[in-house]
C-alpha cells in the first residue's frame, strides 16, 4: 500500500500520459472518482478479507518495501510458501516512471512505436529537436493538489484507513502512514 495521496497523484500522472485525463489534477479528482477510489485500500481489500480471511492477505507498505527491500521481499516469499531466501536486484532500471512517459496522442503507435519511424527519428532528426519534442509531451512538474482538495481527499482517506488500521490493529491515518507498519 502506498500513501493514498501519493498513489492518487501517480495514478493521475499515468492517466495523463496515456491521454485518458487531460485536465488539471484538482478537476480530475472531481471528474474521475477512480483516482480516489483506488487509493481507498479498506474498500479495495475488504472483499478479499471477507472471501479468503485475514491470513490470506499480506499487508505490505510501499515505503517499508523501499526502505527494507530484502526483508519485504522475503516476507512475500515466506507468505507464498517460498522456502529459499529471495534477493532484491537493485541494479535493474526503473521502467514505470510516469514523469518520463511521453503523452499518448493520435498517431502515437505509428510515430513512436513502429520500427521504421524509430529508425527515421534516430537517424534523421537531431537529438536536440527530439528532446524538445519529448519535453513538450512529458509532464514537467509533479501535479499540485490544492489545499481545499487535499483536505477533502484526506478526510475520505482517513475514514478508509481506519478500516485498514482496525484490520492491522493500529491507528492509521494519512498523517502517520509513512511511518511504516509491520504486522508479522
């Protein structure tokens, strides 16, 4: 589980880069309820807990994973029944960075993903021009949620995080979410 606000922002950036959302993040929060809903972990997890029980779901916090990769990976391995220690490979490149994605547009597949066009771009269009075009098609700054909108979504997330906190036996809110919680 990632901090609900951080997850919402990342989801917005992904949807923006895919061309699904074209408005400001504050407008998008009002227009696209899934931005908020997908960050409501209690709402998302409850059906699984009801169907499979608490012991069948492993709670894992994104920030704990980032801080303690090997420990978190081995918790997952143990949970799924892996008897061998698992090793996190740090030197793999990141490939899911919304801020680096080129915004999709009409003709994207032809102009960007086709081999002939890739060859033409690399061999006939100067790198400086390619960089300028790419810059215009990527999100240059992380979107900022207004104070009013942040207060609104924090209320929603805090109510939902109470469900998760009750499940884990901890008090969980947006304010204390990144402290990292483990229940072994």
